[in-house]
């Protein structure tokens, strides 16, 4: 096994900054003196210096030539003549740089680091991260056990495990995985994950494999490839054996894509949601001498050793292609159905079937008009069902009145969370008329009450 190469930050800031092209973020050049004017000579100097850097540094030489040629042709054809100010010029340059192969890591940004060649995003990210990391819980947005013993991890970024020898997010990560270690299936929500540190991604991926696994290769221009393996350092837990479901969206970027990519290619997880952004490149910043800006240039990429491909420009295709908003419920339902088939324990089955009813209801919402609701009105022993302002209500003598909401045509839950443990199913006679109420409990018990 080859030594794992330490990873320079997975270009978090660059991706966020360049995303403004889609109208989702403010102009990243707004702090530059917008009144600064550029003549054709100055533009030409900037373009020549920038394109030379791209030709020398960009990971794929043939693509570098096309990118540089395209920018120079635009300049020679006077495409940039109408642009008068620096912010407008730099914004257009970024769009044009990315137009050749949709490389979202390539572009021009305001200078954030010292004036030297090869400034990595890591150097400028450290200071920012130390301020924001603890507040965001190092990317661990939610760690919980769902009904049915399904784990759910909502992970929005991969933080530093350590920094300069000091623990940063490592303890939080290990604590989160310990909380999830007894689950029978796990949902990993990466729908808003914009990447981060490779060492954190590898720490987490390590839990999902029995033995160290060769996941990817780092490929750089004019350098020997290096291998990326899981560390093989996990301790205990059941996570290497249970079903995994990874949720993705079009906002899943960079390191989040890598995480989903390797689990999919190793057939270790089912990917549910939308195709991801398609950003696989590793990037350095190069400072221009002619002006106070930096050029972000991809200098490497990450390749699957089995397929010799990456996800750059293509994204990670989900196994179950659905709108990202529905992904959690679909994953939850599939996880419940999977473990229901393999584990016949009665007490576990009741909780899972209970949870499955809820997942079904969210995926297939029911709307009943007042005429349909009227069918359920009546007295059932000491209980009464009645309509109030078009809403079905439940009342038992001596107790509060509760609002009901439909889960299916004849199945209702209580809106009030204090009644979480019981639902109401209505039975019908041969003619289709409601003739009984069945109180269904999360323990598997049922109490049938005929209609008066």
C-alpha cells in the first residue's frame, strides 16, 4: 500500500465564490475598486500572464491549450473592449475560462493570500475555518437515530481532523460515528455538502469497510500518481456491515461528490437524489504580477483506479434519481423495507412498520375533501369523531379534543405530538360504509371499537 498523500483543502472557498455565476451568490469582486478602468493594453497584459500560467500549470495540457487559445481569441476579436471596469472584466474572464470544459474550479478571484506562486486554498482557509468551524459543529449538522433504528447523519462539510498537531473536528467525528454505531442502516445526507478536507472524508469512510480499501488515485501534471486508501484505523461498531444510503443534490460538490463516488463505485451504498455538480479537480492559487488578483488553476484530479475516470464535469449519477427534497423519505422507506426483510424480530418489526407507515404518508400525501371526511363522523364507544371547520376531530369523554390528519384514505394520525404512540384506522363493511374504529399502537397492539 502506497503512502497516502495529504490533501490540500478541497477548494471550498473557490467553489462558493465561483457559484455566483448561477446567480446564487453576490458578486465576488464587489470589494474591488469598481471605478478602476482598464484599457486594451492592460487587459492584454493580464490575459497573457494568466493564459501562460494556465498553459504551464493546468492538469491536462491539451485542455490548457484550448482554454488559453479561447481567451486569446476573444481578446484579439475585441470581445473585451466594451468592458470598462476591473470587476466586470474579471467576472467575464471567469465565465470564459469555465466555458471550454465547465471546470468550476478554474477562475479569477480577489487576492486572499501572499503574493507568491502556488498559494494553496488551504493557507487562506485555515484562518477562516478556525473562526467558523466550532459554530458549525465541524460540519456535523445532525446525528440521530430514526424510528426503526435507522441512523441519519447530515454532513454539510468535511472539516479538519487536526490542525498543526491540535485536534479540531476529529473528536466530534468519532463521537458522531459512535452514536450511529448500533444502527441497522444508515442514511448519510450530503445534499448540502460542499466538500472540505480529505482526511476527514477518509476517517468517516473508514468506518464503512472491513479492511483498508484503495479508493482513488491523485493524478497531477508531470508527477507520479499517488494512491488514496482508507486508513484502516476504525474501532468497533457495526457500520461496515449495515446498508448505507447516501443523499445527493445538485448542490453536492467536490469532497461531497468524492464521498458518494467511492461508495457507489465500491457498491457499498445506494445513492439517492440528484446528479451532483461535477467538481473533481484539485486547485492552487497563482498570483498575477500585473494586478492584485489570483488565478485558481486545477493542478490535479482524482481518478478511480478501477474505471480510470473521475466525476469532473459529469457529476455522480444517483442510483435512484429523484428530486432531492424527496430523497430522505425514499431512503428511509427503502432502509426500513430492507431490514424488515432480514430481521424478523417481532418487537423490532412493530417499530419499523410504524415508521414505514409514516414514510409512506410523506411520500404519498393524501388530501380528503369534506365529503370524504364526513364518512368517518360518528360515535365509537366512548369516542366521537366530528368535523370542525372542515377538519376531522377526535374526542374521548374526559379528555382533550385532538385534530386528526390523514395518512391514507382510512388511516389517520394525531396532529398533537403527545399522541405519537397511537393512530386511528377505520374499518368498512361489505358495502363500503365505515363500521368500526381500530386504534393502532406503536407496540403492535390494536383495539377495535364498533361504530354505534
